[in-house]
C-alpha cells in the first residue's frame, strides 16, 4: 500500500469531543493497494471520531458503489456498498492490533492512518461470488440437486444392504479372536 497523508488523522491536536470527517473514494484510492478485488469505485465516507482521555472511537459509514467483474459473464457492473463499522483505538505501551476492530497506540502517536481500514471494510462488503444483477434472479443451474447433502462415506455404487461379503475380510479375522 502506498502512503498518503490524506487518510491520516492528526489525532494529537484534537480536543476531547466528537469530530466529523468526510472522504471521497475513487479509482485513485483503490490503486494504492496491491490487489485485484476492486479496481474502481465511487464512495462517500462519513467518519465520526470521538476522542476521550483513554479511547478513540471511530464510527465509519461508507456508502456508494464499486465496480466489479461478473464471475459468470466477465461484464463490469456497479455493486452498491453500504457499510457501518466501528474502530476502537486505545492508548497503551506499544502500537499493536489487539483485534479486528481494536487497536492500541502509544500516547505519543501523532497521526492515525485509516486508509487500510477503509479498504478492508469495503472489501469485506464485496460478495465472494460476484454476479451481474441480470443473473441475480436466475434459478440455480441444477434445481434437482439435494442442497442438504453434506458428506457420506458410502460410495454411490455400493449396495444399501450390509452383507457379510461386502465386509472387509480383516474384520472377520478379528471377530474370531475371542
């Protein structure tokens, strides 16, 4: 990821209250990341940063569209994104990520980079199977398939009854050990 001060929040100079921020994300934002999930988009980010003595609470609201490539037709389409996430940043002795949405920074930290968090929130909102909207309402390719089947150790060619001749002969030898 390329560094950009545009997405670094100067937290050291902020007063102890809630501060609103707004960002516009476009193709240039997604080109900062070495990835091929999202190439382009048009998103608006509203961020409410609440600063207290011990914790920073960042409430993100990301809304807009990203351009995706359909897995079936390879056509490009706009996919709507509407994400609300919260990031907690607490003060401690070291800079570390404690959880997916909890960071720890030192009290001397001047800026907080949020570009990677923005990208992660957007990328997690993208479905694994990307289908163009014209394919969304099509029925499944095999409607007769049993969707409740999970796993079976029996082969499909095996007979249903458990005869002695289908049993492994090693088990017969073990039964005679009494």
